[in-house]
C-alpha cells in the first residue's frame, strides 16, 4: 500500500511537471473554449485568412506582400518559406502585430529528408524496416524544424500499382499492408509522441484519395475505383495515419468516380471526418480548389470555393477562391458562417496542438548545428544500404573482393550526384551527395578505379561505348551504373515506356559482352522493364535513389561490408503491357494456364512478373521450415498465431525478410490470391536458426462485403510463410463463427 501510494504521488508530481507545458494546454475542452473565444472575435476576413496558404518565392523567400497580409490577419500558413530568420520575422508580425496574434504555420515538402537525404520513399520501403523509416522521418523532422518549419507534406501513402506513374517513387509501393506499416512509422517519425516538441513537425497524409490509381499511369489523370477497392486497398494506409495521430491531410488532384477528390464530400466528410473521426486540417493540393473548374464541377472560382469548402477542404493552397469569394458566399447563403467557423476551428486546433500559441518561434541556434550532422549522415548511409535489393547474383559475382586490382566504373549515373538524391529532395544538395563512383573510390582507393561515362541517361550519343568496353576489358571487374535520372520520377514525370532510357541498354550489352565480371547497379524510382539485364547481366543490384550517402552505401554492399537484405515493395513487370501487375490480384474464372489458350494470359509475353513483390536475394541463403499454427480452428474474433523457423543456410551473416500471407479461399466476394499480413526482417549468423512468431489480427482476415460493410467471414483460409510473394510453405486453417 505504502509503495503504491508513493508511486501514485510520484506520478502526480511528474504529471504536474509535464502537463502545463504539454498536452494539457494544447488540446481538450479548455483549448476548444479558447478556440471558440478566438472565433467569436474574428472578422470574416480574418477567418478566411486562416483558410489561406500561399507559396513563397524561390530559395525559401517570402513574397513582398506576405508581411502585410500577415499583419492584417489575412494569411494563416505558407509553403516553401524557410530559414529561421525569415520564419521568425514573419511569425513576429503574426504574433505581435496582427490584431488577434494567431501564429503562422510554415510548411514544406520534406519527403525523404530535409538536408540529409535518405532513400526515396519507395526505396526506403524496400528495406522492409519500419524502424528505419521512423528514424529517417525523425531526422528529417529534426532538420526541418531547425529551419523554422512546423509542417511537412508527407508521408505520401498512395498505393501505386502502375510504374508508369512517376509518383510511385514517393510512396511505399503496391501493397496495402506494407504501405500501412510504413505510413504509421513515418507519421511517428515526423510527429513523435508530441508534434509540438521543438524537433518535430506535423505530418500530412496525402493525397486523399486514390491519386495513385491514375488511368494509364498519367499524372493527374482520372481515377475510377470501386468503393470496395477503395476501402480494402487505397484507404487503409490513410486510416493507419489517422490511428497514428496524423494532424493533417491533403486532398488530391484527381477526380474519383466522377467527383474530384478536392470537392468530394463522401471521402472528405463522410469517411474521413464522420467514420474515422479525423479532427485535423484538410489542405487542398496546390491550386486543386481552382482546378475544380477544369474538372467541370464548378462554374467559376466562386463555385469552386463553395464546392471545396462544403466538401470538407479547410485550407486552400495557393489559389485564393476562399478569400476572394468567401464573404459573398456567406452573404448570399452559398456557404454558412458555421461552415467557415468549422474550418477555422480545425486549423486553430492544429496550431494549438503544435504549441504555436505558447512557443511560436524556432530556435536560431539550432539551425547552425542540426543539419547534416555526422549522426544523420551515418544513419543515411546505413538506411540506404538497407534499402538495396539484390535481384541477381550468378556465380557469386558479388561481393567484389576489396583487394581487386582494378575496377571499371561505367555508366551515366555513376557520377550523377543530383540523381543520387532523387526527386523531392528537400534542401538536399548534390554537392553533399556521394555518387557510386566516389563511394567506390573511397572504398578501394582512387588508383584502382577507371571511370567511363559510356553514354547519357537520355539522348543518342554512343561514341563513348567503345571506350567503356575497353575499360571493362582492362579491369578485373566492372560496375555498370544505369537507370533513370532522379528527375524522371516524381510529380509530372510519368513515362509510357519504362525501359532503360537513351542508349543505356546498348552500353550494357556491349559491356556484358566482354565476358568479364559485371555488376549492374540500378538507380531508378520505379520498376523498370529490364528483361535483358535480368537474363544476361551476371549481377543486378537495385539501389533506387539512395540519398546523400548513396555511393558509400553502394560501395558498402558491392564490397561486402554490408550484406543486402532489401525486398521489392513493388512488382517488376517484364513488359509495360502487363501493367497494372501486382501480386495480390484476384484469381479470375480462368487463371493463367500455359496449356490452355483460353486462360488469362498474353500471346507474346509471359503473364508472370519479371521479379515479384517481396523478392530479393542475399550473399547468403535462407531456408524456411516448420510453419506452425497455434490453432487450426479459430473464431472470427480471434487472432491467428503462427510461427516459422528461418535458418541461414549459407556461410555469411545476413538478413532475411520473412513474410506471411493469407488467402481467404471461399468468400462472398472474390479475394486476392495472396495478401501480406505480416513480416519480420531478421539478421542471422551463418548456420543460425530462429523461430519467428506472428500474430495476425482478426481484421486482417476481413474485407468489405457485398453490403460495403467490413466483415470477417467464416471459412477456409490458407496461410503462407515465404521469402517473397512467390512460393513458400503453407498451412490451412478454418475460421468459425
Ligand atoms: C504536390 C503535392 C505537394 C504540393 C506542395 C503539389 O504539386 O502534388 O504533393 O505537397 O505540390 O508542394
């Protein structure tokens, strides 16, 4: 009793120390009352000011008119303005010179690092290591907050099944479960336990919703997705961010089943607010309110403001229709004051939650010390190497021997620092980035390395190919670095062909024809169609765009200091005509059968992928055995408990990602042939085994039923433990009511 009491008193004291400055004053009834009070004092113009986000100028500068708008209470948030001197100066105007002293919110796209750049998100997802994603997001938040930012437009959690779509690079790939796990990790990394902490920022789940389903993979294009597929495939990563406490959402550019996402009352209000109880801000994407006119669901800017705000978009990014037409709309009944107040309330709520009313300024001392620290750089190197996927390694070409006498480094991306950091690289600088050439030189010494570019990434010049062949012939080993330039994925970077661009395949063919050991290092932000390389290059290492430390990580893996253990977060097709191709497809009535012409396949290309989702090799080998189920009959409300033995059967330490899939064999709705429900990345020494335990929650067995309600149906299921989405060991189990 004594002891318990002491503990209780201790907890109370601790609470007294922590509460006033933290959660106590930033949310709850008191804050809601302060918000009511502020709203009651605001003019309509000031309210509309809170709903406006404007863009800065290049290099993080503000526009000349911003200071005055802030002083008059007519601007609530900006994007792209950064640097503590600027943000603090503007903040000072807001909190000292504006009538109601409401602080500003400064946003920026901090997607895979602010100054220290981590792998592009698709690459980082290939690590199958959510802790790495949480760590890199936390570092990104640390650096971003040090330059006066308090809001990042990340994570992008759009499921993408079409590699033509350039923005596939910004998400976690094709899978709903992997995407949800990474979505949660990234929100936690950016926001921590408390986004008000000086080294954290508020995250933004984007792009709500189905933006990744753009028809034909063309950016900004139409999407038409059934409600069931939305609920079962596209929604869950967003729901995971809400469950993780994400503060903001961004409404997408695309139209969705005929109703643009930035004017879609169903997705923005009925699902997000009413079903999921999200109480944060929805910001439009860049001018997506105004674009409702192009979509043909608004006659003019006034109409666009009415449609977007009543659908549930609280803040208008860059276009200014709320501001221009809000007062008129309230006057003539197009919008109610209550609707405006509700949007203002959500914005003020986040400003309180971020502690901006108490602590509006960023600490200038931190800006000088927080960026690109040795710890951040070391983390970038480690995480980059964890994201690499070994696709092929015939005759153990890799790892290369560090005592090799000479290495030819060939290819247009081998020394391309801008590409190493990829697109959406925050304020990352090419001059801080290590290219594969620089990394290899640092690893084995300059004298051993010859470099020949060979050709350009795009373009037709071939005159250096002969020189590259000579270099390969003269060297003990060749590292050929090919792929896409960093800017070939990202926004507005869709491609109709996903082959190696330019003359790179010609270069590869010539170099491989030398018969010397050639390791191909791929740099790209999307799956590429690389059937020739897969068939003919001795070794293939997928390295994405690895960030500031890309080249050092490449050298670590090529020379065996790190054993690669990443797995593909997305299917690699053989030909672009197979797209969309993804592992968790339905079985169809005529599943592909090579012996039956009238089955679902192609005449000219195999129906299977080149590399399946979840695939990746190691310098060692692993075996799975003895899949066990705790119970072979469970109820619809029970979890599945399973375990499997994994053994490193090779002679080096290495990582394996053990994956668990389920299939609902018979249901009222056709279910995918396989669905990822769990995974673990483990490191095992040579000969070492470990039994891994998995718990699959009952919800993971369910789906959206015929009545559009979530259901876990009794029946037979198949559980597979595997090292990729192809193959594995299986066990059946039964779900009973
Ligand atoms: C993109 C968003 C981004 C916004 C602000 C838009 O063009 O679609 O992802 O956050 O710009 O930069």
